[in-house]
């Protein structure tokens, strides 16, 4: 049985973090707390580890996991470009519950699944997650649950579903909100003729908060322009292209996979 370390206890925190770093280095999976829900993490640049993460959750390559980072510098290294409006969003809502989809840096050697050249990135507002990210580098992180089940809001919830497929569980009590991150697709700000930021999943950051920063660059709210509504197939395609894995928190509607 894989150990659960209660990181609220300083002695368990030190041991758990050491074990987690070593597990990531071996290509194994680790469950970590975040500011949204618990996530299951793997080295984003270890192809086998990412495949192991998807298998543990019962997901396919068509649902690539998002990537958690320790800050804007790492975001710049992972994506082709960070448009100025997105820099303003990052300044306003990172660290926090906002996952941003952008074209990925083409020179990177990784395989997150069928991303269609994009990557979903977030900086979590949680001390344990950030400390681990500082030491390991970018982590592919999906909500800590089996596909079709609600995301874990405690390490024990996650262990009950993922069991020994995960090497180390880091616990920090119940998630503060259990609300998944908001996921936005900003790829058209980099490529495309009509710059527009689309909301792929509503979550911790509201549309009103996004509009405060983006103004008219944000798509109209649902129902505001009925004639512009997308079909279900178009919406699904957008989610896939945005590499928006399952829902990180809602029963599969976020962190859509991004914890």
C-alpha cells in the first residue's frame, strides 16, 4: 500500500517531499494537494510517466493532462508566445485557479497525448505544489480521480480510487474549495485571424473577472449571441484541441483536468 504523508506534520512533510521528488525522478506518480482539488502528477517530459498517469485514471491520449508550473518564466519556456493580454491575466490571477491553453513551444521534447500543438498551463496557489514544482520542474497533473468519478478533495479520497498506481500521496487536509480551475483557450491570440479568448470550462475565476482584464477579447457570455453558438461537436473539438483534460474538479468537467 502506497504511503500517505500528512504534510501538516513537519516531520511527515519533510519525508513526504523527499519521497515525492524521488518518485517523480523514477517516472512514478505522486498525488499532491493544490488550491483547487488534489492532482495526480508525473514528470511532464517523461513519456512513459505521462502514459502511466493516463492509464491510472482510465483515460486515453485524446485527453492530455495540463501542466503545472512554478511561475511565468516556466510558462514562457513551454509555449510559443505569451500574448500581452495573457500576461495581464497571469499577473491578476496567478498563482490561482486559471488554466491557460496556448500553442506549445515546438522545440520541446515531450508527449502529453493528442494536444494538437497546444498545452494547458497553470500555476497553483498551494505551498506544497509550488515547492515540489520548484524542485522537479513542470509536472503533468490531472485531477486525482478515476475518469467518471468526482475529483478527490483529500489524499484519502485519491488513494481510494488510484491505490497503488500512485507511489506517494501528499496530504494537506481537505481542498479549500474543491472548485476546479477555469480553463481558457487563448490560442487565437497567437495564431488565427480573429483574436478571441474562449472559456472551455467555468471554474474558480469567473467570466466577470476575466472580462475585467480582457474586455472585448473575451468571448460573449453564453446566450449573449445565440446566432454564434457552437454545435456540440465544435465544442468537443475545441476542448480536445485545447488539451483540456477532464474536469479537474467537477465530476469530469474540469481541472477539465487540470487540478
